[in-house]
């Protein structure tokens, strides 16, 4: 069930077993022993450290991040890439095939490779007393209940079902190796005709229609030309304005060579060529400007706008994994597309500097790159940082005010507490279940999956636990997927929660985690997630909201891929990891349809199903087709003017007359004016077509095939006082479009005026006018082009808007 937080104005800790990759002949026993030793060592307390594993969320205390207004400014430095290389995805895949490499779904001979787990930090104590409430603004309003929170169900209507769905990637070894990974770090994006799935094990390009795998390479192989090793935490996005794929990851964990990796495709083909940049962002203990324990880079978060590619991350010490600082790499995007990198790294040590996630910017003109950050769960605190300036000279401006999200606080999730069931013999009759099934790890509330800027709002998802103040693992706790939309000034606009208010960890109620969000051009919203129940396996699902639904709500969830078996995969540790994130995106082909890639529990392998690599995760794509919204707008006013009767108004006639006289200055010209009100149309217009029903008054050798043109008119005029003498002039001398009226048989003629309508709406003019003129001088005599007016009995003028 889904809840809402407020009503807005409605719209119609990473540790890497890197030695496994370095020593492929290392035995499984030796590997597990080493992991156990490393695990024990890392449990020793670290003085002054503000860091903890997700598994210990809510069980530790530490130094606060900060509370109210402050003035901690980021520092910056320029950075050059350590390497710049070119790779072709299709060629890499073919080379692996020729060498006999292939991905396999079997667990036989698999070598566990523990991907560094996302480090986290202790949230600050206290609540909203330390913060500034910023919910009172013209674009938000509080709903019923404490703090505006709606905990009851949402509209109780179903989300739309998938039009297609297929496997993204299976739990298989890295291509050409025997290494298997946990977790997958569920990630992918959708292009014009292909889908690109990037997981910790392999990167795969699919046929968009069928899901057929076209090319697959490991992440390590893809980035190997840069000199990076042990690549993890992949991110990928498709830029629909430049038709480029943007991809990032990090590598060389817990070493001075720790790096941020960024790739930009040459074309819209994900199987094509990429320019790869490697930026070394780690440093050795004792190096100038480096922490005494050395530093490494964890958890990259990718975003972009027209000016920049930005990657945020969390910096930790190499020796104790203590959090050092939040960082942001900002690259000149136009330069990166040209094959070189001009970069700036910003370091920020103030409040809300952890998991600073730049937005995916759905605008070809937006100059600001927004960077929201979660600050505190109990007080529902957040901040909205910003990147401004020019492509080559960015400025990082921090939000110095802790803001309160309407709807009340929550508990920071953590621990192996997401429930699941285990039934013996689901896949193989001999497979058994542990005496006590292990829950799956719940992620913290930092912004982990994605951020979207769309239609003037900044949207992001979070994992949360309810009720506020409850302990992780307690009998009454429930886990939910939360989403938030902010205004550009940082104020709260709207938000909601997908939750089951009746759920506990043992009653079969539904829990939701690892959400991601997508917003299309209409303002429709899709929230993808994994669903967890004590009497079911882990499923992949989503919830949906049309822009015409009540603000702050989601429709009921859809499970599009059912879990298949029990999942327990720790590689000898204690953390049953899931995630670490997911992705939900808009189809660039029409900017309407929505896709989500989510993780589910696949069938176990092995005789008992309890071997180190027997449990299997799986990832699955789903597409939701969103209907095209068409507005058929009638003219709100129309009239024509006549030069021979310059003071007469023709606003109540059924026929608009258009004529360009054969003899200049003889006063017989006629022009038609039409006005339309587009205020009911939300967002950017995809296509705007002016349709008029027109004919020639008569056909003669000199009066046929007459060009009829439309011109923009933004100046106001009145339908019943407009005359030749007071008529407004067009905005510009150039016409918007023209057609040829062929004969005296009435028929529809269409003009594409999309750009003009969007320009008018961007300037704040939802009511806009146009002028019709004949573009060929007619024969002397009363011949003209007749256009049906809005007073006509049928076939009145229309502005057809596809949104």
C-alpha cells in the first residue's frame, strides 16, 4: 500500500577481498579464512571514527554531522586523468568469445568475490530543534495526520502492468573468469534501440524489444585499458539530449591507487566506442594533503546536465575505514564528449556531505546541477547543494540550512532484518533450509540509487524504517520505500511512502527496500524496489503514479518478477547483502514509457542449497507503456481584419477570410487571428499542431494553390474589438510554418508550431495567438482563403497538443 506526505498543486562500508582477483589459484578455504581474519580485525573500535557498517545501523553512536545553519565552504582542486583510453564494447565481447570466454550460471568452481560493502556514517543525534523547517511555500501544502503524514493506503487502484519484461543478468561469474560477486549493484539504462545492464560481475547490452543478450563483458575487462583493477559499483545513464551513454565506477579499493572511472560513448550505440577516463582519487599515508591513514574512494553516484558530468563519492581512510570527507568530481561535459577531460574535485567536510548525489537532469537548458543529501532520519533532515557556473569553471554551493521533510521522521534501517521464507526442496528435492532463516540486509537512508531533475523539481528515493524510534529487528518494525520531490529553492514540494502499515517481520506483511525513481515528461512517477515478506521469497516490483493522480500518492505495487527461492550468500561473513541500489529510467524514444531494473531471489543450486555460492540473486527488467496524452484545444478567440473596412470588427463570423491583394496598397488585404489557451497542459509540449479547415473561395487560373502561412502573435488583442487599424503585428517577420490550400473543397490543413508554443509557455504565456496570411498575391476581385472559425457549426480551428 502507498502513503503520501503532503498535497501539492496537482498536475492534469566497502571492504574488498581484492587478493582473490590478484591470486586466482587461492583456495576457497584460504579465502574464507582470510575474510574471517579481516572481518575480526575490522570490528576493533576506531577512536574518533564516524563510520559504521550498514549491519550496525542504530547500534552505535558517534559524532554528529551538524544541525542548523553553518558556514563550511568546500575546497577544490583541478585534476587531470591518470589515463585516457578508447575501447569498443562489441570488439571486447567478440575478443572474449574468440578466446573461449563465456559467462555461465553454474556455481561449480565459482570463486567468491566480495564487493566492498557500502560504508556509512553515524547520523547526528537530536531532531528538528537543530533545523529550519522550510515546508511553507506556494508549491507545497501539508496533508492530514501528524506533520502532514498519510500512513493509510493510497488510492487503492492498481499500478499499470508491464508491457514487457525480461532477464537483465543472472548470478554468473565474470566473463572469462570463475569469480562470482555479491551483491550485483543492480544498475542499467535504456537507449533508443538497446538496453545496457551494468552489474558488478558483467556489463551486458540487450536487444531492447526482446531482451536478447547481444554483447557481454566483465566490468574489469571494460575498464582494464585504463589500468584500473578490481572495478565495482557501476553506474550508467543515457543522455537523451546528446544521445550519449555515460558510465562510471570505482576501482582499486583501500589502496592509494583508488580511482574514479568515467566513460562517455561516441554515439547512441552502447555496443560502440567509449572514451574512458581514470582519475586517481586515493592517496598514500603521509602524502601531501592526505589523511594520515591514507585514503580510498567508495560508492560513486553519477549525474549530469548540459554543462557537467558529476560523480559524488565518500572518502575513507585506508587503514581503519574512517570517513574522511564527501567529494565531487565535476567534468566539463562538452570537453569530455570531444575526448578530453577537464575536471574539478570539490571536498566538503560540513553537514550533509555523505552520499551527495548529483541529479540526472532532464532539461536541455537547465544551468544548475542539483545535489540533494540526506542528513538525519529521526528529524527528517535534508539539504540541497548546487553546482553552478560554466562548463569549464564550476562552483559548488553548499546548502547551509538543515531542512525538514514534511511527514515526520523515521528510523535508520540496518541489519539482516528484511524477512524472507525458506521452503526445502524448491529447486532440488535434497535442498534444505537452515534452522533459522537469515534475513537480508537493509540499506541505510542515504540517497543511494538515483536523483532526477524533471519539470522544475528534484526527485529522490530512500529506504526507511517505521515507526520512528523503533529498533531494527524489533517485532513491530516495518521497512518502506520513500520518495521526495523538492523545489529548486530547497523547499519540500511533495513526497510519499510505499509501505504496508500492518507489516511486521513475522506476519507476512510487505516490506520495501532499495528503491529508485523515474519521472517522465508528463510528471508520471515510477518507483522501483525489491519486496520482502516472511512468507515469500524476495520479489522485484514497482509502484506508479500518473500526474493526474492525487499528489503525494502512489498506486498499489505490482510484482513483475516473483522470487524463486531462499537467499543466503555471505561468503563466510555475517552480512546477507542485497542491492546496493537499483535504477528506474524513462524511455528516450518517447520520453513517456518507464523502465525499472530490480533484484529478486533466484533458484538455488547445489545438492543442499546451502553451499557458499548456492544461493543466487537475479536481476530483471520491466517496461511500462504510458499512454500518449493528447489535448484537443479549441480556439478561445478568433477574428479577421479587412483593409477595405479598417474600423470594422469581424469577431462573430463563422468564416475567417485571408487574402493578399494583387495590387499593393489597395486596401483589400485580409488577415485572420486565432488564440488558444494551453494552461491545462502540464510540462513541456512534445508536439503542437495547429489545424484549420480551409478552402479557396473560388478557383481560377490565378487563384489556386495559394500558400497559407502562420505567424506568431504574443501581443494581446480582443476578439470583438479587433480591427485592421488596431491589429497587432507578428512577433518576428519570419513565419512559423506554411501549407498550400489547393482548391475550393474544404479540408483540414496542419501547421507544426511546437517550438513557438514551448517558447511561449517558457516565457510564462499559456494564452497565445497566431496570425494567418496568404503568401501569394491574388487576382483582382473578391477571391480569398476561407477558414472555419470557432463560431462555425463544424470543423472549428484546433490546437492539438501531444504531451
